[in-house]
């Protein structure tokens, strides 16, 4: 007996002008929308790390071994501030991108339990005894102490 052929539901496929078909890109990300300029700047920072870390464990991929999230955040903000101050001694936006990439990667690897949870050293202040601005506004002493002549 011959093999039964399945009918393809064309609604779930992109059909191209030459007759080719490919499963629709749903929940797969849109890598075609990522700026090649941004990728180039990031790749230049990574290229610098090849030489910088060539003799270190992990080499250019040393960053994948895991740094505390606070370290990534600190460096990310520092490079953004340096860019904002007009410093051009290095590619501060490229380095900010690198730190954002490291932050996202490290956090995801912690969530996946591939890196230790102790690397998530963020300090949480929400629901930690701090009042919201709305709560402060309702407090009469806030308004009484804010007397301006």
C-alpha cells in the first residue's frame, strides 16, 4: 500500500512568489528588525574583548561565566552617563549595549538555573516599608511640613 500524503494547511505558511513555502514566523522573534548598526557597534566591543581576555579563563566569552547583576547595571548606567556627558574616549554606547546584553544573558541563565541565583544581587525596595507617592500625598503631615511663604 502507498503512503498517505498529508495536506498542508496553507494558512499556517508564508507562500512566496516562486512557489516556496515556509511555516509562518510566529513567536520566533523578528531578527530582521534588529539594527545592523547596533549589532556592528556591539560586535566591535566584543572584538576588543578577544585581545583583552585572551589569556583569561573563558577568553572572549569570559563574561558568560557570570557577574553579579548589580555589576552589569552599574557599568551599563555609567556608560550611558558618560555618553550623555559627551565623553568620546571610547564607544560608550557600544559598551552600554555589551552591558545590557550581559545583564539580559546573566538574568536569563539565572532563571534557567544555569548560573547561581546569588548572582541576582538586586536590592528590592518595593513593599519593603517604603510608601508610594500616593500614600505620602494622603498624609497630612506631608502637606503641613511643606508650607511655603
